[in-house]
C-alpha cells in the first residue's frame, strides 16, 4: 500500500503525458476547431501542478519522478503546442506542398524545451524561483497565439510567418535563459515573512491573469505570459528584500 501511495505522483505525471499525446492526436482531427486539443493541454498543465504538489505532500520526490516529469512536459507543453500552432497557421497559409517545408523551422520549439528541461533537472540552484521560462508557460503562450491566428483573416502570409518565427526564437531563448521568474509551485504553506509576501504577490498576479483571460478569452493567455515575463524579475527583487 505504501508503494502504491508513493507512486501516485508518477501516475499523475503519466496522466500529464497521456493528455499531451491525446492533444497531438486530436489536433489532426479537430481542425478547424482546435479548442478540443487545447482542453487536453490545459488538463496536462493541471496534472503537472498536482503531481509535484502531491509528491511534496507524500514525501515521495525522486530522481525518476523528476525525469518522468520532464519527459511528459516536453510532449504536453512543447510538441503538442507545436502541432497546435501548425494547425492554426493553416487558416492563413495555403495548403500546398511548399507549406510543409515553410513551417519546418517551428520544430525548433521542442528543441529549446528539451534543453531547458534537461538543464532544469541538473540545476542545483534554489527552486524558489525559475531560471528561464518554464515549458508549461511556453505552452500557454502558444495557446493564446494559436487562437489569435485563427481569429486573424486576410493577413499577409510573410507577415504572419515572420511574427511567428520571431516569437518561436524569442520564447526559445527565454526558456534557456537565466532570467529569474516566479515559480507558481512553491512557497506553500507560508512559513516566514518572505514566503507570505511571495504568496500575496502571486495571488495578485493570479488575479491579474484571470482578468486578462476574462477580457481576451484564450488569446489572453499569451498576454498574461508576456505580463508574467515582464513583472516577475521586479517582483523577485521585491521579495528578496524580505529575506529572513
């Protein structure tokens, strides 16, 4: 029984992977309605939050669990969003043989994510903050951008491709950078003043995110991730003032 309980976090991680694989499969069958695979990416994100939380609560964190989490994340939050983006681009690009080669550079997204996850597993720095854009946050951005592409009509193909290629490179560089960003998985429960301040600021940021998503629907996820990237370093500096 104890072995089964300790394996629960890994089951949640495998659920994350299952949702990611399902999202990829449904992307090819749900077009032009790509919201169905998006829901599975959201489900994967929820499981990604709860597997780590469950592991900490059950004191069952392990190297295998960490590696399994990274393998699941690259499928659910890098490969699945890439195919989602490819399908979203179909609304603006001609369905020709050349299209298959035009979009090939987009596959660098999983490459950036793979390197980021491999480095994260070997990173010995404090996990109080992230260093580099988390791969799930990258997925949320591309959900919003894909939705924006679907809503866009009569736009220049070169412009759409240039913007998308540029964003892929920018988000990729952010993933492998050392930019300090807030971690939404830590600081619970609060044990000192610094963590209480962190929780309060995270709550405020979360409320801002809800407002953004309420106003712009799924496109709002891209807006929120931009806000998250911009304000996180400033919030971290504020938090560091309350060291115990």
